[in-house]
């Protein structure tokens, strides 16, 4: 079952959102939402293909300010911790991420879809499920915590890893920037699992060709997500919800996923060993099966 890796564009006003699809158009619609600063390539091709083979019509996309989607080239001299606290004046709010995701669905002709989000993408998924429940058939929240206020979120974050990632320095040329992405992906992986360096390097090369990493864009995304979200009543989520976390996640503590499970009535939570802040290949078969159950 071949992927339609021809990049297409959805429009949300003046913003273009780049997306790709896997699987047959008649399959169960499934929207994959990536997290902070990363391109849609971080949803592994093999995982997307496995979902397609399970009967999903899969769409993954670049959030605004990443990959091939609209880039907001605005001055920004704030530090990452200022962005984390919702500082600065980003050119868009967290609601824009929701509208972008819905624009992809609209372009594909999906009145509703299964929604899966990773990290910040999970927060976007939660916002869609609360604010537009009729659009969400099921919700899968991976590497997540409740989409809540900054102070509530801080207790679930491992700052040591974030500080180490911030100290990663490489040359500005292609080779240096590719190696930077490989090193970041390695830091996100479980220290007890098998790191797929070949995949990480392929993602780094493809990502550089699409758009080299820009820390200002990442800070704009972070400031928008932390500064404008407000409190969500997650108890309103009625869609079947699966919450997934890695037992070796170096960024989000397991307390984040457990808090999310308590907040969403009837949700199911699963923690995978040897999984970090990534989608380790060894979890794919079980995760695909669990996500398929929601569409049955």
C-alpha cells in the first residue's frame, strides 16, 4: 500500500499547511499531529505505513513554523525559558494550531477523524476534542500531559534534558545541522532501547532539505502554546481516548500521562518499556493494534 508522499497544501486563511497521506482514501481517517519544533517526518514512515495497512487513511502534516508550512520570519530574541512561560508576543495563538489541523481535515473532506498527537501535538489534539468534539472519532495522546496552564505543566517536565538539548552546538553548515538533529533524536530516545541512527540521519537529511531548523520558530510555537491555551475542561472529552507514554521518557514524566488519564473519563493508559520521547519501533505493533480497536 503505497504512500502518497507528494506534499499537498491545506489553507487556513493566509497560512499554508503542508501534508502527506498514507493508505487508501476510503480508509478510516486518521490525523497525526507532531510536536514542538519538529517536522511531520518525526512520524516514522514505517509507522504511518503500518497504520495504513491496518485500514487507516493517514495524514501527517507540518505545524505552522515548521517544515514546508508557512514560516513566520519575525524578530525574536527571547530565551527558551521565556517562551516556556508564555513570554513574548508570538504572531499566532494556540487556537491557530487547532484551526490548522482542522484545515487539513477539511481539505481531505473529513467531517471527522481519529486524532493522534505526539507531545505538543497531543495538546493540540486535546484542544480539538474539547472545542470541536464532533470532529474527533478517537484520541490518541502520546508522550503527553494535560493541556493546561504553564504552572500546572511545569511539574511534569524534566528540565535536565531540556537544558542539555539547549547546549547542543554544531556548525551552521549542512553537515553540522544534520548532526544536530541526529544528536537531538538520540537524546530523546530511551537509553535502554535500540537507537535507529540510520532512520534519524535520514530524517535529519530530509528535514534539512525541507527547511533547516530555526530556534526562533520553535520558540514562537512554544510561546503560543504556553501563553494562550487557558484551562481546558478535559472531562468534556467523550471520544475513546488512548494515552501512551514511554517509561524512559527524558522530557515528560509519567506523572503527566497519568494526570491526563485521570482528567479524561474512561480513558486507557499504557506505558511502554524502553520507549523514550519518541515512537520506538518495538511499540508499533501493539500501538497500531490498540489504535485500530478504536476504529472498530
